[in-house]
């Protein structure tokens, strides 16, 4: 049984990935410092899978602890590295926090891997590396645009650090560039934990549906898109989790074509904010109170993935659609009331 370390394994995407790894028979070790998660997620993972992952509450910013971790756990076959801060707005306010949380920790993990001869690494990247791409759908060879935020910059720099490291070591790495991850596990035992006023669309929609928020503001009705609202590629978090298993398998079976590879992970379908609202109203049976307001600063017009490469090379396809994702997000929301 292969042993996989999942950093940030109690977070939103991390917890869903741990569930899928355990379902596939992998042994899992989780590192999470609970900075944006809670310990009861561990119990929920156990209750979904019937298996208990090893768990270490460890701050990856502490280089010494990272080295000690690798000495203690010296039979790890691969790492899926989620642990990072992800709030775009906060990253503008606190750039050093983001560079420290997202870059220092990446370096310490890569150093720990090197000294312990762990060579398989999956990195959480983001479609944010493309900025407003010139051509839709976006392929992996679209160029990086100047990052809109320190958060986005940490994903660009992170990929570059990993690429440079693969050139001079035995490291094999895959960066998965996620489009917009949404939804929750069908059991509604794990999902995205809401902290404060949601900045992202889906938690705002479900909280408005649940009457926790009065009205959703739709940011911008004058984009050059079919209905005037901005278009994104919303991917169900369970499909996204499965992409990590496919990518890890590729590395463990030495099927990668290069020591550093990148794949877009999306559905390939663009949905506007109004499409999301309509789909939510359909699956929840609730009318949604919304109003079109000015555009949000820093937002792009549209981003959706060309997933041809991931479909072919990872032998991975999405199985769930926008309505499936919104139905689970809504079910999850109702457990939070
Ligand atoms: N939106 C609203 N109202 C809201 C919240 C969002 O209309 O209350 C709109 C946004 O303007 C955007 C769309 O819904 O058009 C999606 O917004 P999200 O905040 O959910 O997602 P973003 O596409 O802005 O952000 C995502 C990831 C980030 C990443 C960014 C890169 O969540 O991690 O893409 O573009 F950095």
C-alpha cells in the first residue's frame, strides 16, 4: 500500500482528496495546522471512509519541525501539497504573510523531500497564473500574465521553484491548475468552511439561499459575455480530488513524460454568474435574491479550461456537472445552520 502525505489535508480540497485516496486504498498521512480548518474534519473523514489517516498538527513554516516530520515518517511515497493561504483580497493586504505561508513552506517541504528521497510531488496551482488569457478555452501553454495579487504570484513562483528543482534532482512533479472548485462531498459531512462574509460566489449564493445573507451582489452586468456577467469554469471538488489521485498514480507508475508537468483541471465549460444563479434556483427550489452591481476590482471577464491534456494524459474526466456541485453545496449549507 503506497503512503501519501497530504499537507493541508483537513482543508476544503485536501479533505475531499484524503477521502478519495483512502477509497482507492492508499495509506494517508495528513499535516494540517488548523489555521483554516477544524479538527472535527478528521472525524468526518473517518466516518465517510471507515479508515483513520495519521494526523500531525504541524506548522510547515517551522523548518526544523518539517525535517523532524520526515525523519519520523520515512516511508512516504508521494506528497500532495495543498497547505497554503488562498484569500486573494487578504493577500493584497498582507503580502508577506502569503509569501511566507505559500513559498517558505513549499521550500521546506521540497528540502525535506530531498533529504528523505521522496520524489513524487503534486502541487496545488491555479488558473490565476493565466490572468485574463487571450484565447478561450485556456490551454496549458497560455502564457503567465502579471499576477493580479500576491496570492496569484505565489502560485506562479511556486511552479517556477518546483520546475527549477526538478531540473537538478530526482524530483518528479505535477502542478494542477484548478479552475473554480465548488461543491461538497455527497454525504454533506465535509465541505468548504465558511469564515466571515464569503468572498467567493458559491458560498455567498448558498448563504443567501439560507437567508443568512439578504442579497447576492452580482459583480458586473456589462461584461462582453452572452448575458453580461462574468464566466468561470466551476468544477466539483470531488472531481478535482480524483484528478489528484490520477496525477499521483501517473508519478508512482513512472508514466510522466517530463519531470515537471502541468495540467488544467476544470470542466471545460464556462458558466456565467447568472447561469450559476439559475442552476442554484433549480436544484434548491428557492428563488435567489440578487442584484447586479458594479464590477469587482481585479476580476477577469472569463476563464474556462481546455482539459484535453488532463483527459488524455491523466486518463481523467469530470463525472459531475454544475447542478450536481450546487446541489451538494446546498446540502452542505443546510448542515451549517
Ligand atoms: N461574484 C459575484 N458575487 C459575489 C462573489 C463573486 O458576482 O458575491 C462573481 C465574481 O465577480 C466572479 C465569479 O462570481 O465573476 C466567481 O467569483 P469567485 O470569487 O467565486 O471566484 P474567482 O474566479 O474570482 O476566484 C477564483 C479562485 C481564486 C483565484 C481566482 C483567480 O477562487 O482562488 O479565481 O482568478 F485566485
